[in-house]
C-alpha cells in the first residue's frame, strides 16, 4: 500500500468521523424536532393547550415572578416563549424535562412543580409539543437555540446556568427513548 493511499484513508476517516460526530452532537440524527410540519405543530398546539397552558399560560407567557421561589421554595412555571429561558435547552433536554418531570433536574432540596408526562403523552406527542413551542419563537431565538442543540446533546447548554450535573442523571434515564417516535 502506498503511503499516499494510507494518508488519504486516514483523512477520509477523520472527515467522515467528524461529519457523523457533528450530526450526532447537533441532534440532527436522533432528535425528532420538525417545526416546518404544520400538522405536527397543530397537534402540538392542541396538546399544549390541554396539558400545559394551565401553568405555562395560553400564550406561553408563564406565571408572574417566575425567577423567584414561592412560599413553598419551588419555582413558578417559567414562560416558554422568548421571554423565558426554555430555549437554552436542547430539544433532548426539553424532552427529558417534559417526559420525566422537573423534579429530576431541579435540586433535590427544592423539588419542582413541573409534572412528568411519561404516562400521559407518548414520545411523538412530546416532540409535537416541543415543535409547537419552538414554532412560536422568533427567528433570533431559534438561532440561539440551534447552538443549544449543537452542544446541548451533551449538556453544555445547561452548564450556562451551572446545571450540567443536574441534567446528567435524567439524560441517562431517557436517552434510549428520545429518538424513537
Ligand atoms: C402544574 C403546573 C405545570 C404544568 C401543567 C406544566 N408545567 Fe412545565 N413547568 C412547571 C414549573 C413550575 C416549571 C419550572 C420548574 C422548576 O424550575 O423547578 C416548569 C418548567 C418547564 C420547562 C423548563 C422551562 C425552563 O424555563 O427551563 C419546560 C420545557 C416545560 N415546563 C414544559 C412543559 C410542557 C410542554 C407542559 C405540558 C405538556 C408543561 N410544562 C406542563 C409547571 C408546569
């Protein structure tokens, strides 16, 4: 085998590995988010109004003073529109929060009022709700969220708020489920 052939093969493997790595990291292979599918967004909207609007608001506006804990030390429901911070999460992280509930990512001492939907919504329905939420974000926010998707599959976006460790357990718990719809 010529030296050139070996070098070319190595270059090819590095490039192919990089491409697959990028697709995995960005969630493009595993994540099932499709905000350009009107039927799916419409289904997500109905599910949102039926399951989520009571706390997060009919217009995703959240509850007042959502940054401050209530008398019971738990946080109110945050806005899911551009005024909140849900867009720092990758699609996977949102999926985890909705599927297994907020308590699995909140500090144990505080707990969370965000319910788990694993027994109410199937994976396809959870992704549809995520798509509905994303479809309401302005282009600027969607762009920022893309970087959460790029790194967030491995929890980097969570580390912006010092939450990487809190996300790890829940990610392991439902990682096998996320891609399947
Ligand atoms: C009983 C009230 C309640 C319902 C119903 C509810 N949530 Fe929540 N949700 C919360 C609270 C409270 C938080 C903040 C949790 C915390 O910080 O501990 C939250 C947090 C979240 C977050 C993380 C947002 C962020 O700012 O980091 C997402 C995403 C979310 N909810 C989505 C949903 C979706 C989708 C539904 C419906 C399928 C839903 N929630 C239904 C109370 C609720």
